[in-house]
């Protein structure tokens, strides 16, 4: 999908890699594709290529990545991408943890050269963003990110009709936010069919009806 895009054609990318097998941290066997270090670097290089000058990428990282030097090593290979800020999503839901228990997720804000803070047009976004995590029954993906945060970032960094890309789209929450804000969207997820089948099976077991997105349009 990324290879089909022209150089410097995209205003904003959300990149949320699958850093580990879901079952290894959540004790649930979600059918999600785990991404190798090499795959992440290949995607980041494509993001560097397709972003417009001063375009943005929100790169989600988990606690293990944050504790390591992995992001710095990726950015050595993508020299036009610069870390310009850091964000915590405070989910209000306390998860597991070996020492501190997790109640947040983390993201680096990257900007392609030349960095220019004026391209970020909303000065009111806090770097600790409080938004409740969607409940399990309504969630389309176990790692679904917060809709209002995504929508606010889209509005802060792009104009109407510009292109927003999500190469690991999961729940396609970025598509929802683009539709509401009149931005163009391109996204893909390798496991959308498997995950829908899995969610439907689980919902049937529990006697629930779940919202399933038509994915073959
Ligand atoms: C962390 S989740 C993304 C969640 C998403 N940001 C959301 O808010 O719903 C990462 C997703 O990327 C998918 N994935 C892994 N490798 C991929 C690849 N090479 N291309 C597209 N999707 C991939 C995984 O199966 C998983 O669904």
C-alpha cells in the first residue's frame, strides 16, 4: 500500500506497529501479525519518503520499546524524521505490570524535515491526554487507540481533503476520524478478516452482537 504512494504526497501518518504477539501480554489468542524490527524499519523508510516536507507521523510505542534505544536506532536510518514531541494517553484503566501497573500508552510525534512547529496549529493539546479506553464489547481491535485524540491531531496537522495514512490500521479508528473531518484516508491491516472472525466467534460465545465493518468495499 505504501509503495503505491508518491513521494511527498501525505500530510500525516499514524503508525502503530504490532510490537509483540497479543497473547504474550494479554493472555488472549488474538490473531494479530507480529512485526519484526526489519519490517518496522522498512515501513518507517516508506513513511519518510511519502510524507510531505514538515509532515507529521504519530508513532505509538509500548513500554518495552520506550525503555530501549530502538526508536533512536530506527531514526538513525530515517534521518529526515525528527522527534519533535512526546505524548501519553492516560486510559484511566489500570492494566498489568511487573513493577508499576500500566494505565497509559505512549507516542512520539515525528516531523519530517524541515521541522516547523507552526505547522502544528492547535496549541491547546496537553501532552498527557485523558480519554477513556473503549469497553471490550464496543472495541473492534484489542489495541484500539482513542478516537478524540486522533481526531484532534488530524485537525491540528492537516487541512480538509489532505491525505492521512495508517499502515497498521487495526480498528480503522483513523478512518472514522478522517470521515468526520473530511480528510482523505488510506489504510490497511493484514489481520482485519481474521480478527473480525475471532471477534464474532467470541461474541457468539458470550451471546453478544458486535459492530462489524464491511471490509471488502
Ligand atoms: C497495534 S495494532 C494497531 C491498532 C490500531 N492503531 C487501532 O487503533 O485500532 C497493529 C496491527 O497491525 C497489523 N499488522 C501487522 N503487520 C502488518 C503489516 N505488515 N501490514 C499491515 N498490518 C499489519 C496487526 O495485525 C495489528 O492488527
